[in-house]
């Protein structure tokens, strides 16, 4: 205020006296004042822009957290929906993508099969869309590598969308593997019709929801293949002790550093417990019952699948691939199953007990 009064006095004196000095003072004062105002306003604009950017980032973060929390509440809901139906709804909610589809792994057939979807439009054409686990479909690749994959039909640097998703009009997507412990049991897709690639934040949101779903299933003992996902289930009927002529078909097998427990369908390797699917357990049991002897895929198929539920021709190869993936997590497990060209597969006992006989009790 004092500056304004002083400036007014100087201007008045300059005008009354008409002196050059007064006019110079007036010009200098006006210029300085103008510069000061400009600097002040520029700083204020910068501060305002920064505050707006921070506020926007905060709101986006809060919105993202809110969506994730809503997704978690959906996963924990005590309703009649299946675990897959809840996962599809939660995935769509957390990412704000318009469509989410869950595929389950079917060991007996070696494929990923659609289980449930959440979409306002029509997706019934995906009922018969199966992805071989050893194929080149995005879901199969994500399951094998154990990590998320970005999908896009507008960017050649990324993986393309599966044909059934492209036919539905989608252009961008993410696929994330679903795990239970060390097992990969399926994948979840989310799709959008946006022109923008999926962001890292969206990938993290989807992975967080899938991870929470997996932990919840482990804690509650629920499997994602229950409830409403049954219409898409491919029936698998592994052979049990009552349907085989072998008297030792499901008896425990133990040797130093290795054990098979039929009650829990678990394998112990080097002190580490490894969960197996029913088919994987029967395959491991069949191989371990005849160490150092190759067993043909046909023989393994007869031992591990019932005659009225024949799997795909490469089902044994796919199951062996999954077994090896689990075995490789232990030091003794590497090389435990050997491929014998032209003959099949052979169980090689751990190196430290290679000469020890197998004991079935």
C-alpha cells in the first residue's frame, strides 16, 4: 500500500513540475511495478499449475485405490457367485476395462478353457475357444512365463489380441496368469476398445486383484473351478485305486530325498512340499514306481486317465511339462524325469540315491 502511495506522489510531482527527472522517475517506477506484477503472477500461475497437477494425481490415486478396494470387496463377497465370476467382476472393476474373461487350465486336455466372463455386451461366441497350453495364444504364453502380457491391435511392438477378442471389437488388453501356490491354474483377460495402450498402473491393478484372489482361495480352500464355472468344464476322470489293476497304484512311495503321499496328493522333494493335481500325481507315481525304466505315453495315458474320458493326444506331454516346471524349483528335482526318444519318459532317482531301490509301503 505504501508503495502505491509513494508512486502516486511521484507521478503527481512529475506532472505538476513537468521536469524530465520526474518523468524518468515515473517511467522507472511504472516499469518496475509492471515487472514485479508479472513476476508475481507468473509465480502464482506456476504454483497453481503445480497444485492442480498434484491434486489431479492425488485424485487419480484415490480413485485407483477405491476401485481396487471395491474389487477386493467383490472377491470377498459372501454370495452365490463362483470364485471365477467374482474374479471377472473384480478385474473389470479394478481396471475399469469393459470386459474380463477367466480361463481355467484343464490338465487332462492340456488347454486353457473359458470359465466365466463379465461384459455388458455379447461374448457367447467364446464358449468353444480353447487355448492349448503349448500354443502361441496370449493366455498360454502368459501361463508359461508366469507374468502379465500387454495385448494390442494398434501397436506392433506388443502381442496381438486373440482372434475371438478382435472379432468382438476389442483393440487393447492385458492377460495375467492365475496361480495357487507354485501352480498356474489359469489366466484372466481384460479388454477395452480404447486407442491407448494399457498402462503400467492398470497392469499392477489387475495383478493385485489376481494375487488377492489367489491368496483368498488358498485360505478358504475354494477352487476357481467351482459353482457357476461348471458349464464350461471339461470333465477329467483320473484313474483311482479302485479302477486300476495295479496293487500299488496309490500307495506311498519313499526314497531318500523324495516322497509321494497319495492322501494329500503332494510330493516332497529335498524337504520341500509340492502340490500336484490328481493327474500329475498319478503320472509321477507311475514313473517313480519303475525308476530307470522308460514308460510310453500310451501306457501313462492308460494309467492316469479313464477309458471313457480320453484326453488330447499331447496331454501326457503337457502334464510332463508342468511336472518338470514344478520339479525345477528344487535342486534335486532337475533331471528327475528324462525323455527317452522313441520310448517315452523315465524317472531318474536323485543322484545321491541312484542305486537305492524304490520302497512302496
